[in-house]
C-alpha cells in the first residue's frame, strides 16, 4: 500500500454512545459518502477508494466501527454490543454528529450490514447504497437453518466465537485469526503481511473481543441484544426492504459467499438497483478491486440522479443542512 494512500490523520467526533475515530477527505461541500469496513478488517480497506472518490467530488468519511481502532465507548457500563441494529444506529448517530443530513453509504461485511440497516430503517437519511453481497440484514429467526457443508466450514469462526475457547483465542491472537479468515475469504488476493499488520493495529481496541463475540453470538441466537436496540431489532426481524437507489456487488472469487446474479435478493430492493459481479475479487472487495468499488459509488450517485422522484417524495434535495 503506497504511503501516500495511508488514511491519516484521523479525526474524532462524539455521539451519545461513542467517540468515533474517522478519516475524511474531499471537498466539504460535496455529496457525503460513508465507507464502512468489515470484520476482521479496518479502514485501510478503503486506502485506494477514498482518494479516488475525493477526486470525484465526494466528501469521504471512513469511520472505525465500534470496537475498532481509536473508536471508544463513552461509558464503561454500556453493553459492548456488536449486533446489527447497533452498527446501523451508529451510522445515523455519526451523521448527526457530523451535521450530515443525508449521505451515500457503501460497505462490505459488517460495514455493508450497517449500511443496509441504516438504509432500511432510515431511508430519508440515505441518498444511495453500495453493498457487497447484496442484502445483508440478518434473519436471526432462521439462524438455526444450516447451509451446505462447504460454506459451514468457512464459517468456522462463527461457532468458535460461541465458546470461551474462542474468546481466549481471539483475545490472544486477533491477527492470527484474521490471517486465516483473509485467506479463506479471498483466495486470489495476494495480500502482504504488512497489510495485515496495518489492519491488526485496529484490533488492539480494548472492546474488540467483546464486540466481535457479541456480534456472532447475537447473530446465531446465543446472546440477547442490548435493550436500547430492541425496537430496531424487532423491525429488522421483518427483513425490511431497501427503498433507496442501490448498487450491489459480488466478487467472483469470494471464498465464503458465492457470487450470484442478484436475483435471490431482488425482492429486498424495491428502489432502482444495479447488480454487478467483479472478476477475481474476494470478500474484501474495496481493497482487492478498489476501482470497481469506487465506480459503484459513482454509479449509485448517477442512479439517484436518474430517479429524481425519490427526492420529491422525501422533500429533501441536499445532504447537508
């Protein structure tokens, strides 16, 4: 990764729950896009995407998710929840803290799920969505339904994290756990050890283990959600549609999530949508194929401009007050 593409320096802003560390680039008057990273990765998945979008006129914001990097809980007593409703609510809270009324959201894995949740529950705040692997809102009621054995093998860490052995293993060697997942998720990605080491700095967060374990335990029905997110989770249980313009991407070399033609999730996208597959891309698509991911963000902006009726329905045309 070229030094001039390192995402630094970082800024900080506080919500009601978190002090969030984030990188920002691009003109402040441009359309805002939030780039949301996954697990076990960090903001440097967007090291090439962020400058590209800034050059295209976007105000680019790349936050560390809860439990990652310099992002910290403001209260020592707040539950270290990693559930999907918490991740989505964090997106809206960050926008509020930055004074951004509306933004494009783009992400993969945890970040894609956060973007999906925000777009489904707060569509009036979202200009458009870019989501790797399509519709990512979890159907927790169906968590006990198995998938084929090959895919189950790739999800080994879901079940590892249900155990106290898994807690100890993640706490002891988060970089080692990430290395195994990276290799399985992206078999064609020749990542360098220094790429992993850079991301692993974000795993040193004191809440990393608790947030990660809660995320997977809640996802599989083995841990309750935090009370403050109960109403949001109840809405998500109905698998609400994505009504905003969307571009969905599947990597053709994703080791755990086979690429599709988009039809299997089409019913969840009721607004204008484009679906694309990306050659040789694995799960960490923005870092593996940054040009394709940046193009998708530019394309969802074009898609929105082609469907101006969406703005007339909401009565809002700007992304900032």
